[in-house]
């Protein structure tokens, strides 16, 4: 990636070497007198300058050159007087040469040539990448395979349980408006999708990516438990709050669409979004427009943050893990220095791809969280089958914890 920069530096260095500068000035002065020096003569001059001889310079001229120079018969010498104007002219030429180099490197033709080079090299490079990734996956399977398989079993049965609950309970509420069911079944579906994403990331050695997705899963779980605790009123506000977000997103889009080269939202459409937004604020109060405005009344806090909801459902003890997951979402300085995927005791290693280290924490957190989220959904309508299911999945979560712990201990040996 540094080829062009090195090439430019070599050109600049060559142009600014004293012997090259002086050679150009001498050659140029001869040109102004109608004489073109030969390569042999240039070599002699270059050598003299390279040896540090700048005081006097004698060049053996050809008869034709002497005629052009009209050398006097008395001395037979052609004397050059070099001044500041010669140096200025040389620097001007160098400046233009560098500009031409920059123009060539930044030209569209050059970029197209480089793009074709990328494509030509791609089969070999991508093949090498694929072999390295396959090697990582073999190591991951050997070390973490048992834990990951158990986690996959849990995700599968949680998805199946949510699907079954949705199908059976949905038939009972046809024609009714059950805001709690509507909110939780949607949250659970998204939670299952996020958990599946986490599993893919873990199997491919991306601990930080898995932890960042767990952050989303945790937020879904906390929100689901909060809604389940407070019932229909909070669930309705939660579902309606999307209109607040719709209007804010539309305003942001409208502000930047022209710079992005996109079409603006039609005025009537934007006005309708504003009308719905304003109607909701009139109904639920100005604080409903806050980021978590749907929880304001239940919490009794004008502008709550997410940690308040965690406390309300007795999940504040997960805050340290949430903060750790945030490192993999945001760009603070700790996020680039503390990496789960770094080899133990070698924090100076900079992971830039898959790694077989650090899969235990996001894996364990995912197991616990998806199980609790599934419980929040199933316990809306508990029965013996659903209670038995949850008792069984608790055992499975424990097995997953132990399997990840065992694999992590192998790392430290």
C-alpha cells in the first residue's frame, strides 16, 4: 500500500540531490547557448559534483559544440556564471514535476488501472484469506465446538417455543387488541434473530462483534420484561412511540438528503408524520417525545435513561457486562486497547480479523439472555408445558456456562 508514496519520495529525493540540481542547471545553461551536452559529458559533470568538486569544471567539448559556443581562440574557454535565478528556475521546474506526478497518481485513469490490479490479484488474495479463515474455524470448532453446539440447541428450542406460542395465542386474540402480546412477540422474534447473528459471529471467531450484538439482545430482554411487568398501558405507549422516532428520523433525513444526493420527503408526507408526532405529545405529554418517553409514566421520571429500566426489572447487576459490550459499539480509547479477542497476556496484539480467543463471555451472556427473553414471552400465558420448558432450558443454560468455562480454561493453559 506504500508503493506510490515510496515512488514519490524517491523522485523528490533524486530531484533535490545537490549534484542533480547543479547538473540540471549546467545542462540548461548550455541549452540556452544552443548546445546539447552528450550523456558522456553529463556523466563527467555528475561525477565531479558527486565528488564534491564545485569550484571549477572543465568539459571536453566537441568541435560542433565549440562552433556553437563561438569560443575565442585565445582561451578556448566557455565560462558559466551561475546565480540565484538559475536556482529559482530549477526549483520551479522541480515543483512542476512534482505536480505532474501528483496529477498522474490522482488521475481517474490511474485509479482505474489500480482497480484492475486489485481485481487481478483478488483470486489469489481471497483464496489465501479463505484458507486462513478455515484454519481459524477448525481451531474454534476444536476448542469451542461443544459450547457452541449447546448454544445452538438453546437458540433452536427458544425459536420453536416462541413460534408455537405466537401461533396458539394469536388464534385466541383474533379481533382483540392485546398490546402486550403484540409487543413481546415482536421483541422475541427480533431477539431470536439477533441471537442467531451472535452464533454466526462466534463460530467465525468474532468475539467483539458477538458482544456488541448481545448489547442489543440485552436491551430487548430488559424492554420485554419491563412491558410484561407493567402491562397494556406501557405496551401501547411502547408500540406508539415508533411514530416519535419516525418523525425525528424524517427530519434528520430531510436535513441531509440533498448532500447525500437523495430525493427529499414530500411535504405532505412530512406534514403527516409531524401531525401524528404532535398528536401523541398532546395525548401523553411533552416528555413522551424523549428517547424512552414511553416509560416516563411507569417510572415517574421525566427523562429516564436505560439504566432506570434495568433497575426496575432487577437487571441492574448486568450493567458491568453492558458497559463492556458498549466498548465494541463505540469508539472510546479503551475500545481499541482492551480486546476480548487478544491472546491472554498479549494485549499488544491488534486483532484485525477472526480470533479463537474470548468467545466465552458473549456466548454465556447470550444463553442467559435469550432464555430470559423467552421466559418473558411464555409466562404471559403460563401452563405446565411452558413451565416445564423453562425449567429444562435453565439446565441447558447451566451446561452452556460450564462448556464455555472449560473451553476458556484451555486457552489459559
